[in-house]
C-alpha cells in the first residue's frame, strides 16, 4: 500500500466540473494520484523518477497540445 505524507491537492486550473485528479507526495518521494470525485477509489502511485519523467513530458507538450 502506498503511504502518502501530505495532503492531496487539485490544480488551480481545475474547473468545478468534477473531472479532476488530486496529487499527494508519498513517503518514498513519489506521488499518489486519486480521482477527486471518488476519493475512496484505489490510488495510482508513481515512483519519484517516473513522476519527474511524466512532469517533464507534460511540460514539453509530449502528450499533445497544452490547454494553457
């Protein structure tokens, strides 16, 4: 089981439609992700290196055009 150590937070860019993910730091330095509308659902956990690779790819628009 992934142990998170901080509060889950939602992006300030999230709308009120409820289609959001929340992120929290884990005890091992990674991140845990959950569905904001079903907070009791299973977590998706990322190791530190995997989370950093995801953030780098997202910032470089590797997944497609940015909405910002």
